C-alpha cells in the first residue's frame, strides 16, 4: 500500500478486497433500507443488521469504535448522524430514516449510507432527500485524477446552498481502507487553503449531511446522537469511491432512491 502525504493508496489485490468489502456493505444497506417498516424499533433494525452481517461473513466497523454501542448508525428525522438503535425509538409513518452501514470483511472496510422515507412525507422533505443525494453525485463527478479535493468538497455546498438547505460543518467524510477513518478529511464545503490532488488509488467516503434548517447541531446525552438545534429534518447519503486513471468507481454502488421523478417532485 503506497502513501502520498499520509493518504493511503490502494492497488492490485487491495482494490479487489476493497471492492468486496464495499459491495457487501452496499448489499446490507439495501436490505436494511427495504426492511424499514412503520412500527418497528430502531433497535430491531440494528439487530437485523447484525444478522445480515453474520450471514455475509463480515462484522460491524462501528460496534465498539471509540465505544460506539451499536452495529449501525440509525438516525430519524432531526437526528443527523450516529443515532443508536433503541427499543423505545419507534419508526412512524412520515419519518425519514438515515442508515449508515460500515463493515469489515477480510480486514477491509466498506462504508455507505442512505436516507429513506417511511410512508408519505412532506414535499419539502422530499426536496431535502433529492438535493442531498444529488449533491453526493455532484461531488463524485469531480473525483478525477489531477483535481483538487476542494473541487469535490465544494460541489456539495454549491449544489445544496442555492436550494435553501444548509451543510453540517461539524462532521465530514474521510478516506477509508483498512481503517474506518483515514486521511484525507472530506468536508461538504470548500475548505480554505491548498487541498490534496486526487490520485489513482485513493478511496474516499464522501457523505453529505444536509439540514432543512440551520446548520447548527448538538449532541444528545448519550454522547453520540447528533441532532439539529431547530429540530428540522436532516438527510445523509454516502458512497465509498475509488479514484482511478479515468472516471471514478463507486465501490458501494446501489440504485438511486431519491431522484425527483421517484419522489414525485421537481428540483
């Protein structure tokens, strides 16, 4: 594994192992998203995730990480990220559920996230989901060798802000590989100063976190769950992407779920 300025580059078999881990993470995330049902608890959803991981012969990259107590991060409505599955947190019609799945398989990590709607949701929340997912793909389209990381980061903010939404600045994307959090950090806004040049072999977890209202957040008493201070909803979409010699490769590929035509709206 080569390094450039502490950014770990993956080649050959390392890429193949990353592909396997990321494909596994994507399959588990899609199965979880399809399993979400009004009336179930977030703890039940997290336990289902643990069963899927056993079935796919992998383990959670989150459980025990800095003391995190769950298999996955499940965040409802105003919860931005790092929600912990609870028996008393019941999913209701009209909720949006952000599911973040990170797994370890053969020593390599796959990391991805999606926000899904449960039943009917307001048009303004549909717009939030559509804008957040599209901002992710705007960022991915900039994942080309020779470009600056700032171009990737700025693409999220450039797409989201004109639509009246705000970017969470306290939590960012990251490199990923053998470790859950590798260099570089990947904010969802254009950072100041010089940022790394993208090179083939970089594997980046790009994850816009977008709020319907204020960008301000706070952390609940459980010391993990991040919520918006104005209690307005937040959406979270994530893919792990490989920088290649040409077009980016989405290692956690899955069908898109928040296109405007799928949600019955226009952006």
